[in-house]
C-alpha cells in the first residue's frame, strides 16, 4: 500500500496542481461512524466541483460532482452514503456508515479545459479503537508480567534464606549440648569411700611410730 501522506504532498506540489494553494489533512474514524471532510472553495467562477478518491491504484475516481451555478445559498447533492455540500467558501463531503473500504486519499477540485485544479487533500483512515487499545495495553501487560516474575523470584529467594536460617538455629543448641556432655565424660571425678580412712587407733599409732623411727 502506498504512502498516502507522501503522495498527498506530491499531488499538491506537482501532478494535479494548477494555480491553487493545496492543503493537506489527515482524519481517523471508527468503522460504522460518520465523518465530514472539508476543503476550501478556491474557485473564482461557477464551475463543476468534484470530490475524488485515491485508494490503492494509481488512478483517482470521482465520488460525487456538483455544479456551482451561483455564489449564494447552500448547494447539496447526495449519492448513496456520500453527501456533498458547498457554499461560497467551503466544500464538504459527508460519509455515513464508514467501513474499512473507505480508507484512502480524498481531494476536491475542478477539472476545467483539461487542467485539473486541486483545492485540498485529506487522508481518511478507518481504524478500530480496539486495535489501538490492544497496541497500548500490550507493552503495559508485558511490563506487569516482568515485574511479577521478578517479585516471585525475590519472594522464593527470601523464603529459602529463612528456611536455611531456621535449620541453622535448630542445629546449634544440639551441638552445644553435645560438647558439654563430652567435657563431663573426659574429666571424671573419683571419690574415696568414707569407710576406707577409718582404721583402728592402734594401727594409726603404730604407723606413726614406724615413720618416726625411720626418720
């Protein structure tokens, strides 16, 4: 599909312009809606005025024409879904029940003595609002999804760290109790029986006498 914006500029500058100053506009409408295109009436004499449409092909087609028989009042002509009206200064093209086939470049002007004269060009684009909403919401949903994934990863890492900390906390008291038991086992204490030191007085005196004699 050709670039209508570029073609409109070239159309106004070269191929279809005669003596008029061409104006270029762009309009977006929803399917099933209604739109009115406007262009300035730059004709100086009563002539036939035309609304043309250029779609995919190279040749424009005439949508509706009107004879400007006078310079007063409001002239109107209707052809199907298209209604053309004009006054002294402006031309209008109203399109009802717009569908996707109406997308194209519309321009108005005259065609006198084989010399076309274009007054204005308008690129009409029929676009569904749902597509625009989808195009806008797709990046937002992607960003939200990425944020949720990052949040879930961080939450899982935090839970893992907390579980590891709880395991370490439970293991440490057991190790301390085990070390204390080992210490008591390594340093046993032995106590003499109380009855072993109870000897008869005669034996203790004899031992003392023997010890003194030895010295």
